[in-house]
C-alpha cells in the first residue's frame, strides 16, 4: 500500500525524513492509519485509501 508524505528539505534532514517514513509505514502496518481515516470516512472508503 502506498502512503505518501511530503517533507520540506529546508525543515527536515534526510535522517528525519527517513524516520517519518518509517513511522508512517509502522502506523499503516499496525492499523492506526486505518483507524484514524475511519474517523473521517466510512471504514470501506478508508480502507480503499490505503489500497494501491
């Protein structure tokens, strides 16, 4: 599943960008992202948002 996060090169180092990427991957993998999206959309729609 593809989840993208844009990070400003001026504000974040490469290491900080890598850490944010790892965090996003982790919350997608453990279901947290689905739970968050489900607060604002129906669960089926939220699941489609996380499907490539």
